[in-house]
C-alpha cells in the first residue's frame, strides 16, 4: 500500500512534506523503513514491491535486498507518530484529526466508514441486521477458538506421546511395589534437582507428596491425588509427573508457574503449576 496523501496532514509545511515523502510513491511514508546502503527512507510496501523486480536501491542503484531494510531510529518513529492526520473517511463527513500512531485504532471504529454499520461496526450488507451480524461474528469467533483448541489438543497429544515412550531398560526389572516401598521409606528425604518455590512453600508441597505416597499403590493415582490436594490447598491447575525405572506414570493438566523436581527413592517427581 502506498504512502499517505500529503493533504491529509495538518500543519505540515511543503518542506516537511518533501522530507517525509517516499521517493517511489511520492506520498508521505506509510510504515517507513530505511535502506542499509544509502540510509534513504521508503514506505515498506513500496520498496518491497520494487525489490521484487529489481536488485538495486532505487535511490543510489547499489545492490539492496529486503533483509537490508531496517526500522528508522526510535526518535524518528516517535516524532512521525505524533503527526496529525485526517481520518480517511473525512470525505464521508468524519471531522476527526488524530495522531498518526492512533489512526488505525480510530479507523477501526470510525462511524463514518460507509462499509460498516454505525451501530455494531460490522460490515454493511444488503438487508443488514445488527443482531444477526453480531451473532455471525460470534459464531466465527467460536469456530476459530474451536480450531485453535483442536490444534492445541493435537500438539499436547504429540507432546504426551513423546514423553510417555517407554525407555529401554538395561537392568533387571523392579516391581512397582518394591519401588513404592523404597520411596515410602525415603519420603522425608527428597533430593531436590531444581525448584523455584520458596522454602516454606516447597516444604508444604513435599509433605503432600510424602502423604500421598502412603495412600495408594498405583503411581497414576498417587500423582492424581497429589494434584487434587495441591489444587484444593493452593488453587490450581497443578501437574504431577512421576518417572521411574520402568516407564512413566502421570496425571496431567497444564499451566505454567511454580515448579519443583525431586527424587524420592527411585521415583522422580516433576510438580508444577
């Protein structure tokens, strides 16, 4: 998209317009970028389109690629963003004059946009009904959310599958009962591999782990009970992953936050929120 028409700007002199104009479209810069070779400024779209057909800068004819275009200095961006510009719907009667860096926000909700309804700001079509238009917009948003959730579920399935692949064992198999017996005897002697919890909070979490090790003979249920108790006591959603010699057992939900990795006997726990 070419630059802004110069007559839309308020308070710019002829000299200012010349300084702030793209040498390709001859309009005031839109999304300005600077070439590496000659430090000349262009509209991003203008110079990008130019370089699709040419291998040289249009200003000094030196070799130039899109990767050699950079943002202008911060001081220029700030100054440029403060320029006052008329709304693009001024011909429809919009009287607004806004700073350039607020133009997009204004245009999105401008009541003078003839292509949008002045009440609901949806696209204006033949027989437009605001309620139906908003319902359609809501359905579209819900469909997009469902699509994203499906992608997320697929991603998490792949992650869980990768983590749950049994590792080849080079030692004599040890029964879960034996592993649990060892862990129970060592439940108050956890070895901490990593933790971002404060000492008192870490102690409370380890006490819950020690208690739940005594309450079930299935590691999956141990993890599940640890998660439920942490959710009830500290708010959730917590996660607990228990890893041992013969595989992985877990109860899994996910969010990010506090975490601890510790080993009790032959069991390694990853607990996080």
